[in-house]
């Protein structure tokens, strides 16, 4: 599975789920079940690589503003959700986290920002296909700390200054 196929699976599941991350995860599992186990592992590698790429202080700060706070777990689930938003939103957010204010059409605080189930879709599909737990993906271990410069999440003025568009749209 190449990168284009990965994003096509993510996008078609999101569109069919009408943006609901839990429904998107269910649809993704269903679509992954149509593939062979090796292709499911390829999908998992693509997902995991992007998940690790998004482990950045700048993105955590944007999630903090967007979600009105983001614990370690909340940021993990946010990164899964961000991947689920598709290539344009994901890459845009990595390039400029404040651009999420422009990239996100609608944002429902009840369901958006938490894509925990998306992070398990490939594992679930692999297990259903093979009856076994997915093997190690052979990717480098996750970084112990996010990349970049740590951010003081308690300094609201610094967050407002660093993420002016997100702050204006989601915090005021």
C-alpha cells in the first residue's frame, strides 16, 4: 500500500462517516477487512509513522487551544483524529498548527478532536483477518518527548499570541 492508497482509505471512510470519528473507525475496519493482512500492516505503518510525526510541541499547543486543554492521552487521541481528517488537514497542521482554524470547516466539540478508535482500526482488522495480534511494525520507537520547544500551556496570553487564528475562533 502506498501513501496515496492510505489517504484514500482515510478520506473515503471520513466522508462516509460524515465526520464522526467513531463511525469513521468502524468503516475503516470494514474497508481494511477487504485487504490482505500485509496490506493492513502497511496501512498500520503509514498511520503509525504519521502519528509519530505529529508528536510536536507546536501541534500540542494548537490542540490545547482547540480542545480547551489536552492531557497526554487527549493529545494522543487528537493526533489520531488529525490523521483521520485527511492529508490536506494533517500536512497543513504540521506545517502551521494555527492554520487548523482555516482548515477545519466544522468542529463539533462533542465528537471532534478525539480519534482514539482510529488508532486501533488496523490492529482490529488484522486480528479479525488472522486471528492473531498484529506483529511489531518495525518502525523506530516513538520519541520520549515531543519535537520542538516546550510550551507553557497555562500561559493563555502566550497561547493567544502563538495561535491567533485558533484563539479567535475557538477560545473567544
